[in-house]
């Protein structure tokens, strides 16, 4: 219907994951999302996403996918944007089944909807810091709130760095 409705009130197969759920469950990539979503498969090597077995069947990146990817209502040809950090994403919705009526021709398998965090009505700040293997580090902060009586704003600072790689170049050391 292209309007906000409760998932329990509509008759569609939807998996909706909020940023809080992603933090609690440790979902940081699309591959992690496949463990939670029935019928969703993702191959990172060739950016291939399938839903209920329907997706792009060729390695040609020019071919249209069978699962539509939308970020804030704007069509994206690749699903990798769903792996952005939670400081940017409010929720991810995976809609299974044909969605051609609302999402167009590239949604025969379903649709992946990414909704970004919006400015808030009251002042709110968020801070995150993380570290991982291969000397990876990330830090981010966001500030959101009213700028005037009728204008809201949100600013985000984010830095991610990985010093060590997975492969060692034996030619150059």
C-alpha cells in the first residue's frame, strides 16, 4: 500500500529487523541477515541476492536482479548497502514473494527495503566504538534533533579502518 502499517495486520511474508535487533543478534552484514530470514541467500563474491530461489542467474553485473533493493524508496542495483553500520540504518525489511505491483519489474522474488535513521523531534545523541580482528576499528557518533520549530536535522560522523588484510602479498611483503 506504500504506507506505514503493522506487519501483523498485513497478509505478506515480511522479516523486519531494526537496528536494535541487529545489535542484539550480532547482524552486521547481509550474510548475517540470511541466518535470520527464511529463503534469503546472498553470495558476496558476485553480489548475488536470491529470495525463495529467485534472483540474478548470471554473473553479468549488467543483468537485472530478481530481488529489488530499495534505500529510502530509491532503487539500488546492489544489496551491499544493507551491510552499512547501525548508526545509519533504522531497519531492514525483507519482503518475500512477487512485489511487482509496488516495486516494479525487478521484484519477482521480493524486495529488500533499507530505511535510514531520520532526524528526531527531541535532541538525541548516539556514540559507538568497536574493534575486531585484522586490526579493524570503527568509531561513530550521531546528533539529531530540532533546528527550528519546523526543521529537524541529523549529523553523523563515522570512521572505519582495517590495517591488516586477509591476504599477504608475497611479492612485496
